[in-house]
């Protein structure tokens, strides 16, 4: 990404080497998560941190069901991820369907790519979900705050935050 510098981290040395690479078993894991989100009872528990985005391809028109971890914040849902191909299908103003183990809901997405927005919102996500933070290469300081050098590195390596606001 041309707008993300590859120079020295202004916040110091990161505590990790960056986000974990997508494993070969990711497709299998995604299938399991999608299945759990469809099972009554279990879906209520799993749906507190995991959901499925139902995204329609801009060019193909094909529907993609993408399981993701999320954090609730100020009436919105936040998703921290790398800028993957499916993210490019999220267009500001175009609603996206979400399943969290209950009736599907409609949300309006905003994809945050600016350094300060990504760092601020990823800090919220990391503080809420330590497993998600670890997966995205974000460690914590001695006082329990997300490490700023790691947050910057996550942005620098292509991290984005998707903010989903309920459709009115």
C-alpha cells in the first residue's frame, strides 16, 4: 500500500512480529464458525464475539459469507482485519447483512484506513478481545493497554477497521 510507510515505527519497537499469517486450515475454521452461528442455543453464545458478514461481490454478484470477530462500541460493531479482497466489496452507504446467531440484521459499513483511525479503533478492539489482538499482532504494555508500536505496525502492514452502524 503506497500510503503506508515502511520506515521506522514512530512509537518504538513492536512487541510482536506482526499479524499471524492466514493458516491453511482457515477455510475449514470458517466453515465451522459459520455452522456454529446457525445452531440454536450455541449461536447465542458464539454470536457475542463472532458473526458472519454476507457480502455481495461488486463485479461477480456472488454472495460471500465471511465469519469475523467483532467488538461492540458506541452502538456500532467494529471489525479489525487486513485489507483482504472481500473488504473491497464493502462500499460506504451500501448496507451489508450480518448474522450473529439471531435474525439477520442490516448495517452500513465504513472502512477506516487512516493511521489514527485504525490505531484508535484497533485499540478498542484489542482491549475488548485479547485473542483477536494476538491474532493481529497486538501486544499489551505492563499496565494492560494495547502497545502503540504494535497498533502502528498493524496499520502499517495493511490493517483496517470496519465500522458497522445499524441501518436506520
